[in-house]
């Protein structure tokens, strides 16, 4: 299980790196992803309205570059 979780981690990090490169976001320094009530979506098999999430991309001064809720 730990190896699979590590592979997921690597995949997510690479996706963020690719996004920054494709969108010429060179000042990105911090990426934050938060998900809660995940078990609702796990039970449904897809992203369920009971699961809340947000993610943000910030520069080195912690100023928002882009944010999604």
C-alpha cells in the first residue's frame, strides 16, 4: 500500500509540474490540495457532492496565483 501511495504522490506532483510548464507559471512555489469527507465519494465510486475540496497554487510569498474550490 505504501508503494502505491508513493506512486500516486509522484503522479500528482508531476501533473502540477506539467500544468505549470504548459501554462508558463514560473513563479509557482507552493501547491496545496485539501479534500475532506472523502469517504462519501469513495463509497459512491466518484466525486460526490458530500466531498469538499480546494486547491491552490501560490508564489514564494504565499500570494495566490490561482485557486479552485
